[in-house]
């Protein structure tokens, strides 16, 4: 076998001379040169290109990506972050020559090209009009806009992107979704500290739901305990609650809240803390609350007594409004009026400037006048609700005659038993709105009440039985009459025939029954208004009646602006500041009140290091359109790389070496 390394030696027999000498010195030099080229190529040598050598100053185009998110309103050891961010941008523009070009992309809820490529002095003028926004920012969108501007710019000049941001970890978006061209320089100029103490109100919820009480959530993002943090709840600008809280570093606490009695209409609530931290904008959250007009309920009392607890409607009134008949302020969603059978006609009539009752509760009465029957029938057919109870004052024939055309069932015979043989509620329709309060586990045992009196009944085709006694006799029958609803309860309204009013299930059932008769789906005293995230775009659904209508939007500071709904009755809301806003019609009637709150994600001021941000950037792997010079010397304009040429030269010499070595071998 012949090896190339032994070709430098003269072939000798076993009696070789005492001195060997090299042959093919040119081949040796060629191979050493190849080795040297490979070593130098891996060293990646380059030659800086000065502007003088290039025959003049190299022009540049720079895109500034300026973060305007809420966290830039924070103040830390370097002062106000937004002030520092704008000054950093001005300093950068001042270092550019008049021949250079700069562009400005600002990042708030949306990335906006504030200035296309222009002279640095022109771009600097735009900085004076900018303020920090109230929402979050997406730097990825800003990077995409910057790359688009560079792609449309001059390809013969030096291009770079400069990001000026506090690099908030929870607020930079997803930089890895913005693919940038390979070789495009991206500089990061951070403003603000890596960590800054901050306490924020992360949530305010004044609408109880699913067993969750009204509450506020407070989060400490700092590393120090707060032994005395003042918290305050204001309703319509007046303090209603003040607390001092102790909060551990990095902890979250829930504070249960309760609202005072509120009049019908819209109300504004604000929950505020006073931590004296880096960011003041998240120390408060707002919410609006709408209290509906109370449901007017007419109680027809057929057995008036001096002692109210002896009356037929006593337990009904106590279940709907515990303060009814007392001097205490009522917080009930029901407004009660008690009348006698002889004034029923006047009670059903609408008063001037007022409204008719929504529901009539009628216990067992011996008889009704013909005028009362006609008024009651007209009331139900026009949309009113009627809740009928039976009792020993009723005769089957008299009841069927008085309520012919109104009741969903007819009475037959009275049945009474003693307490030891009492009936109980058997099957009931859990899907019915009447029993919605009892759908959750442990929400009430309907089988506990005892019933000692009832009628056998015959239901009509329009009647729907929602509850029966254990033996199958209907207990609650409902039906629709005209535009109204009627419920017949096959027992007495008081405790003559049952003890249901003494059980806790009676109150939620009765309130739900009244709600059902009015056609309302939820038995809530109040509801929260819409909440919009500050700086974002949203829509208010006003309904088809607001099609192309003009309205007046009142800002938290009292400023007014004219707005118009679109053809679908929707109102576009754009980039509003935090606080409570009001929407009014042309007659100054308040239609809607809604709150605007800063995004909770902006409260955590922990920041990335510039290197961590750079690691998240993704380079575009699309095929390059560079020319021969860029392919040989690299895409960087201020230096010339030679490793590609060195490797190509080594490859060429290897080919020559192979040919030369084969020819030099004897």
C-alpha cells in the first residue's frame, strides 16, 4: 500500500542510507497552505470598512420601536420611565446625521407608524406630542411594522431597529412571533429597573354570583411586607367602607365588600388603595351597578287584622319585603301595596305618571265583585301576573265561577288531614324557573313542609303542573292567559293549611314565583354594568332601536362627545381612559353607564434583561436576495468578512493538490 505521507521520502532498500531527505517540497508547501487557510477561515477574520475608505459617510436608516404601555407610567430609581424613554429616543436621533433617515413606531394596544422615514429632526418633533397609553403593548407587532418599513426602504443603506422599552415580562407580548430578516441589527435600550415595588387592585366584582360575594382582589408584586395598607370603597363618590390591611410580600388577598341600600338607577363604584408605590394608575378599579325599579306587587287582603301576623298575606309580605309595614328602610327588589277586595279595581288602574302593578297576590277570598273580575281579567290579558292561593274560604263552585277564564285548573273537592297524616311535596320540575334556587346541592329541602289542606283539581290543556304532592295531586299549576301569566297554588297563603312559610325554602320560591310572573328571568337586586379594558376597542350593544341614533358620551372628567350608533345599533368605543363613562340620549336620559379599567397584566413591573429579549427574537429563514458581494463578504455593511473566501480558496487548492500529488508519484 502506498500512503501520501511517505511520498516525501526516497524509497530505499533495507540497507537505507543513514540520512534521508525530503522530496516534493512544492507539494509540502501546498498542503501547509491549505491547512493555514482552513485555520484562518475558522477564526472568521474581517476587515472594518471605514467611511473614508468607502468614499464618503455611510447613510443609515433606523426604525425606533417605542413602548407606550401603561407600565411606562411607573417611577423608579431612574425617575419617570416615560420621560426617560422619550429622552432616550431624542438622544438617539440627535446622533444621526441629516443624511440619515429615521422612522418611529409606537406600541400601545396597537402598533402605529407615527412617522415614516424622514430626517431625524422631523421624527424628534413627533416625540413631543406623545404620551404613555393606558393599556398593554405588543412589541411583536411593533417589530413587524419596523421590518415592513425597512423592507420598503433603501436596500443600499445600513438598516437597524432600536427598541426602547421597559421590557416588562408580562407586557411585551410574544416577540418570537415576529420573524426578522437575517443580518438586520436589533438594538435594545431598556428604561426602568428590573424590579420595582407595586401593589395593585387586580379585580373588583360587586355582582354576587354562584355563591361568590362581592369582593376586591389586591396583589402585592413587591418584595416587602405592607403592614398597614389603606383600602377604601366609594359609591357615587361617597366613602362607604374603609379598611386597613396587612399584606405580605408577593401575596394576594380577597376583601369581601357590601353595598349600602341604593336607589333605582345607575351607580358608580370605585375601590382604591393608597400604597405609595411605583405605579399609581393601578391603585383603583371601577365598576358600575344598575339597580332596577322594584317590582310592584299588589296584596289583596281578605282578612284585615290589627295584628298583621294574623292576616292572610302576612307571610307573603314578609317573604317579599321583610321591612314592609315598618319604619325601617327597605332593601327589597319588591314594592308592596296592601289593599282590600273592594278597592281592587282602583288598585289595578294605572295612576297618572305612574305604572300599574306587575303582580297581584290573591289569597282565598269568599267572592269578587263583577267589576273586580273584569279588571283582573283585563290586567292579566294585558301582561300582568296573578298568584292565586286557595283556602277554606273558597267553595269549588264559587272559585270556578269567579276565575273562569283565568285559572289554569278547576277546583273539585276540599281534602283535609291532621298533622300526622300531612302531605309533602313530591315530584317537582327542577328545570322550571320556579325551582331555580334549589338546583344546587344543599340549597333547601322541599320535602320538609307539611300540608294538611288542599283541593282535588282538574287541570286544563293550558295548565302546566310544576309540582305535585307525594300522591300525585297537583300543588302548583301555571298557565298563560293572553299576554300574562297565572300561578295557582293548591294550598293557603298563610299557615292554615300548611307550615311551608315557616321553612327557609318558602322565601326563595315565592320571590322566584313573582319574578316568573313578571317575565323576568333573574331574581337579582342589581347587576353590574359593562367593563372595558383601557386603551382597547370595544362595542356597546344598544339594540335595534338605537339604529343610526345619535348619543352623548360623558367622560369621567365631565367632557362630552357626540357619538352615533351603526346600522345594527352598536356603538364603537375606542381607546378610553380609566374611570366611569355615561351614555345619554338626546333628552339627557342616561341609557348606560360602564367602567373602564387598566389591564391587570400591567401591574407586575418585573422586567427582562436585554439579552433575554434578544434571545426571544426569531430570524426569517426565507431565501436571501443578496448579491455576489454580500454572499462573499457577508451582509454587514460596516465590515468585510473573509472566511467564505478562505474556505473557497482551501477547497480549490485541495483539488490542485490531488492532481499534483498523483503526477509527482513515481
